[in-house]
């Protein structure tokens, strides 16, 4: 009898539990009255979890919910139609990222001084998104011999898998190697600024030839007279493949400023002269002696020809202050007794015994009976004759 009673009690307990779970009593029903506070006899049952479908979702347990946890998208497991920030395309369909690809170095071909070469900078987009190059600029400090020819305006746009070309230029203004870094700014998230090294090509050896090689010899110059001479400096080219070496000479100075040597007017002695192979520069020097006697000086200049005077040119200058000296032979002429109306003739010899050219300015007769004598000056007055030369005078 006891066993039967116990069995019925167990069955009744199970039925009561199922009834509570199926009916989901409201808080008021659990309270016992709809508007009063809970009594001490009230019971609270745990709310069913989502696994029981106790959230009143119309979808059976095990199916995906029709709304995401954020309440704005399709069922869990599907891709949201709006990103977490609400302004991006759907998950899984975001735009790709751009990836810039530029060469590490660009080398210009050999060019001579004041000549220009161009080179192409090819910018590739290796990524999946649109690449925008916003700016190109040479790093500072940098030589002004490099330039950017192409204009990119507000930005250079490059689609994925494509490339664009930017033209660069180089103008050689000074001898030697020139190099610089070119900064490239873009929207590449992993390389907002990329550098490209650019440089010139400098090949060859400058070779200076000076003429006359012994320097400038002015010789005797009449006091207070000006005599000019020209020194010729030539870049004698020694052929080398691809050679673009530049010969550099100057500035020029005179070692002793107290001598009567000076640069001719118009010669830029204080500037550096840059020569391509075969080019020539002429240095004009004038000599104006103030008094008799010898003078000497040296013309100095810098050069990048290391074999010429230990990279410092030195050309000798020499001259002397001189004067013309005239002598007559004979110094006295006696025609003797001649009949009236008879013409007698004699020839004098004028010699230049000085050390500079002489010029006869005029010849005149003076004394008693000067009108009885005549001098033939044709070919004598105004005709210069050098030291040691003679001129006849009838």
C-alpha cells in the first residue's frame, strides 16, 4: 500500500512541474494577485534560455535568429548589411587596400655641364584599392639640379594592378656626382611616405692644357703704355666610355698685387669656369709698367685637374718697363761749298737703340738758312720700327 501511494505522488509531482513550465505564469499570477505585492508564499521560476526558445522567437530552437544581437541585421551567422559604425559596406565586401610600389633608385645618364637628362619614375599599385599619390617632393637639403616635370595636380589616381609614369629631370651645373631623395606621399596605409633615391652619373677625368705652357712673357713695354696677352686654358678630352667629366678652373688671382699686371676689363676673374671636353677659356692679362726695369708675377687659380700643379694652377707672368732710344748717324752733315742752284743730297740713318718700338712723330729744320735745306719725311713719320732697326732719312 505504501509503494502505490509513493508512486502516485511522484507522477503527480512531474505533472505539476510540466504544467508550470508550459503555462509560463505571469508575475501577477505568481504573486497570487494582479496588483498586490508578492507574498511570502510566492515562487520565482528561472526564465528559459534562448536554447529553449523561451524568448518567444517564432523560430524553432536550433535555427538562426532573424535579427542579430545588435538588432539591425540578418540572422546570426550571415554577414551584416551594415558595419558596426553604420557607414561601411557589408561585412566581407569591404574595399581593398592600395599598395604602392616604386623603384629604390633612379640613375640619370651622363650629361655635360649645363645639359639636361630625363628619367621616368613608374609608380605601380600592387594592392586591391585605389591608390592616390598626393605629393612628390625632393628631400631637403637637396641640390636644385633635380626637378619634377610631370604635374600631379590634386592627386595622381592609380587603379589596382595599373601604373602611372612621372617624368623627372636632371641638369648638370657642377662637376661631380649629384644625388638626392625623392619623397612620395600616398594613401597606402602601410607606406604613407616612400623614398626614391635619385643620382647622376659622373664618369671621366678632367685634363687641363695651358697655352703658352711657359706662361705669358710681355717683354719690354714702353713706360705707361699698356700691353695685353692672353692665356688659353683648354679641356683636353681623354676619351672614356660614357665620359661626362667637367673641367673646373677658377677663381683667378694675381699672387702679387703690387706689380703692374692686371686682368683685362670684362674678364670674370672671380668666377669658376666649368668646361666640357674641348671647351676653352681665355684669360686676358694686361701689363702697364710704371718705370724702367723687369717685373714678374704669378697667375694662380684652382682646378679639379689633380695632375696640374697639385690642384692649384700657377702660370708665370714676366715683363719689363722699357723706352725707345733714337740715334742719328752721322750726327753732323757738311755739304761744303756748292754752286748756286746746285742740289746736294745725303742720307742719315735713324736707329732705335732702345728696347721698345720707336715711332717718329715729326721732323723739322731749325737754324740760319733753314729755308735752304729740305727733309724728305715720306715713309718716316708715323712708321714704327723696333729695337735695333734703322730708318733712312734724306
